[in-house]
């Protein structure tokens, strides 16, 4: 019932926004965080279906994310079967792929089409998430005694050599700062702080992150969905304020959608853009966070 109501509200908000303006086009937009099937978790659509829909909406590209396996193969299949849109994949270094496993990253890079572009640190298996729970399950540490775990050194080398995108996963803001500094020292050029504000990053910490060369991610889901706290740390207003304070050139927005029962990624992106504009962001700032910065990270504008 709640999910159905959320979707109805999203549709109403989308229709209302479109009636007022037609400037919220998805042309050239890149969604850097999409969840699609097949997956171990229920998803609303397949990677091929999303590629077709995103292309029809005029989007420039999408990045497919799976918490358990590499999405490089699905991305290449979408490129072959759909075409006319950039589709990338990546790998999340959760326990399912062996944790901080350089060999898994190396093999992803070698997949046909070379669409494996993003390396996320642990998400559901992050110590920052699991290690705080009583009687916690096994987790994948990324920082020990204030330093990246030794296994990170080889992962950073592969990322740097192949010009991949390094994402901090569900690491804490303090862990992320340590990891970003080490990645930069290792020659990594493309860095994205996953869920920065959702994971508690302050304005000061985000300023430190961008000083290291990182881009800050703002996800529509869960903060932008109907029913979310209007003044929470991942509300539209909080995102807009952070972007205004630090500068749009240091942020990107994406949907983090594709879950069964949630709005589709392209609908979430359209609503995200509409509501960020209503919160005071200009067309130029939207261009930075929805088009230019994701394109730069993916090497599309070199």
C-alpha cells in the first residue's frame, strides 16, 4: 500500500512538473547508480530493459550496479543489443567476490567490450555497516589502524592503470578520507564518494574530499522518494544546499533505483532534476551534476 502510494505521488509530482515546464529533459543525462536484474535481490527490470528505456528517454548513459557480481558482461551485452547509449558496469568488493580482491578487478577489466569501469568498496559487507551491529556477521575491512588494508594497494594500482572509477562504497566519512588520500597518492584520477551525506559526511568533510579530487554522489533514493523526511540529511533541500555551498563542479546526482516496487531510474532522475531546480539550482548547475561530471568520470569527454 505504501509503495503504491509513493509511486502515485511520484507520478503526480512528475506530471505536475512537466505541465509547468519542458526544460527538465533527460537528454545527455547519465545515471551513475542503477540496480537491475538478474540479481539476488528483486529488481524491477533487466539491464537490457533499462538500457532501452534510458535510450528512449534521451539519456546519454547508465552505470549498472550489483552488490554481488560484476556487471561488465551485462553492460557489454546491452551495448551490443541496444546501442545508441553508453552502458557501463563495475564490481562491488563485497564478500561474494572475495572482498578486497585485486584479481576480481583485474578480470573485470579484461571482459569483452571493456565496459567494466567502476570499482566500489564494500557496501552491504562494509565494516561501517555490519561492524556496528550486536553479534555482527563477517565484514570486509577497508581501513585498519588508520591505514588502508594492504590489499588495497594492488586494487589502487589496477584502477589507476586502467583509468577506472574508484568509489568508496559504504565506508564511513573518516574511512573515505583515508582511502581517497591513498588512492590519489597511488595515481587514481577518478574518485566518487558513494552516499556521502547518507553515511554522515559533514560539509567540512565533503570539502576535504573534494580537495583530494573526489566527486560527491547524491542519490535520489532513498532521500528523494515520497515519504522521506523533508529536512533529513539526504533531502532535496539538504542536497541543494550542499551543492550550492561546495560547488556543483564537485557533485553528481543519480537515481539508486531499479528496486522492485520503486519508481524506475529514469523517472527518479527526472523528478530529482525537477525538484533540485525547485530548490534553487540553475540549469548550469544541473548540467554539471547530471551530465558533465559523470561523463568526465567515465572518460566520455576526453
